[in-house]
């Protein structure tokens, strides 16, 4: 017997919220301990009381978005990492520049790709796609920093290796069309 369409998403959302909440507490505490910092020091640096930080680390209180952003900046990690959505502390990012007419199209396409990858729930495939898409973006960033930098064929090889890894991963895990 199938679940009704309403029941299944509601259960998934509540399970995800509980998982993200407890993951945040564990990860927040782990990040502080990895840096060998006291709660008092971190709380002072983040502009909150030690008691409130303790509540966050013990999953007794849910932080506001403003605190999550501050904590990410403080520890140098992504929001996805601190919320337990990825194991990668630092994601490769694609900078968005306002005023560029092509940026929204690129960002929309990238968002669609990553939404589909999220649906597939395959971290290995997700990482392969990020590696593949990051190489040309990093190439452009390097050229913007130094337009006269010498051509490096190794960057082309890195792109081809990332592409081959992505294709192999897709074919291994998704033998049929999506």
C-alpha cells in the first residue's frame, strides 16, 4: 500500500529537521573542541553568553540564522557542514556578481543540477559533480587575477579527469536515463 503524497513529505521534513538540529549541536561542539577553545572564549568571540552556547551545543536551544552564519564564519566552515548536510568543511563556491546578465542563468542551471543531485542522495556523485564544475570556474578566477599567467595544460587534464570521474560515477550508479 502506498503512502499518501501528503504523509510521506511531512515525515521526511520532520525527520530531516530533527537530524539537522542534533547534527548542528554535535558539530558545533566538535568544532570548538578541535580548536581547543573554551566555551567562554567562543561565546565571547561570537557575542553570546556561555550559557547560550552551552544550550546550542547540548541541543537544548535552536539557534537563529544570524548565529549559524557567525559560527560558520568563526570556524571557517560552510552552513551545509555545520548543519550536518555535508562532510566537506569548505565547499568550492561559485561567486555571484550582481550586474552580470549571464549570472542568473548560470546560477539557475547550477541550482537545478544540485537539486537533482540532492534528490539522488549520493554523496560520491555530488562530490564528483562539484569537482567537475569547479575546475573551469577556478580557471576563470585565476585568469581574472592574472590575465597574463602562462597557459597550464595540467588544468585541462584536471578538467578531463574530473569529467571522466563524473561520467563513470553516473554510469555506475545510474545505468538508466534520469
